[in-house]
C-alpha cells in the first residue's frame, strides 16, 4: 500500500500553481441503497453513487457505485492510459459495487490512486479485495492489471500536484463515513451523499460538529447532499444515516451555498415524485428569500462551473 502525499491546507486557502480550468461535474450515479433502473427512474437515473469532476486534463472520481461502470467505458474510449484519483466516502455496497466492473482496472497501463476512510483498523485495500472474493465475485482481485495505490483519508486534506485540494470530514452515518469538499479552478463542490443531519446518535456528536459542517460547506458553488426522505417518511428511519429534503435545504441556507443538488435518491422514488418534491422545496426557498438554486442530481447532465 502506498500513501498518497497530502498537504495540510485550510478550506478556501489559496494554493500555488493551482489549475484554473473550470471544473466540469458529471453524475454517473445518483441513487441510494440499491440500483433501480427502469422507465420510472430514467430521468434522474437508477445507478448508485458515482460523481466525476474534471479539471483540465485531471479526472477525480467520487464513489464507485454502479455508475462507475459507464464512466470507466468513457475513460477507456478517451485513452487506454487512464490516470485517475478515486475518493470513497465509505464502503457500503451502493458506494463500491460498481468497482469490479470499472474497465481501467484490467488495463496494465492504467494507474488508479484510491483514497478513503479506514474502517475499524481494516485498510481499504483489504476491503476492496474482500468484495472480489470467490464467494461474492467470479474474477479474483489478483486479476487486476492496473497499477493501484491505496491510502487513507479519514479527515484532513489531500492536494494534487496542480493545486486541486480535497478535504474530508466525518459525517453522521453508520460506519466511518466522510464527505468531501473539492476546491479547483477557483470553484468549490461539496459531495456528501450519506449524512443524517438531525436525529439518532453518532460518534461524532458533541462539541461543534454542526458548526464545523456549516463551515465545511460554506460558500460552495454546488452542494450534493443526502436527501433520501421526506419529512413524513423520516420518523420510521431514524438512525438509518440519511437526511430529509428540508434538512438539506436548511444546511444549504446556513452555509450560504449557491446551488443545492439533492442526492442519494430513494430507490423506490419515481422521477415524477422527485420532481414534485423539488418544486415544493424550490417554492419554500423562494418564500424564505434564499439566493439558492435547488435541483435533484441527475445522471449524465454535466455542470460546468464558471471560470475563476
């Protein structure tokens, strides 16, 4: 296992040599818990969590749900010499189940740098190898031809050689789960797919966690945040590690976020139902006078953030 070089930086702190290209963000999977393909989920997508951020020639990938399969095909079509950084929020199935189907894994020329939080002293390479064991998967971990580098990012910061910075903060979710704040090209994207903002009890509770979270998302150009339940649906799911649409709106308002994009869509939620909820939350944001765009993350709809 190779530890990736990290540089301690503060959110928003300028980095010398920063890449000034406008980041391009594409969701390849937005669904939570289990993939749910079909005509009723085609608009927002049925694949599980995977988000690509392109900055110039660099590609960063966040989570490896079923959406990473199509992303892998795209990257291979562009070049067989794939170099990319993969950041995992945690190791629940919907965030890693697409990884064995990621085409660059089987190309000797590819190099994948994989980062994520350590789980109860079990390193992430062991966790990845485990999901490709013969009980679960027919292709062994040893069949991987790409160069792999694994390192842990429980909390703290990672910086790329061209000035891209990625910060991790632990979230309120079963297992050690993090969210990410990505700063590149003078723009900020926050990716927090699994987080229970209110309710239940977690190891991170106490102290100033909420204040830290508001600072973590503060001023983000785009915030992808868990919004699996409506307020009416939430009470029976207390402690499941997920938030409501209205809770995510409150966080975005407190953090002065420019765009809130709901994420981790419930697998049973139809496109029409999700669109109706988005309309309701938009109306609420307007009633409150919030200078905030509201939408639901959808597969294959790139967001190009303005030049710095």
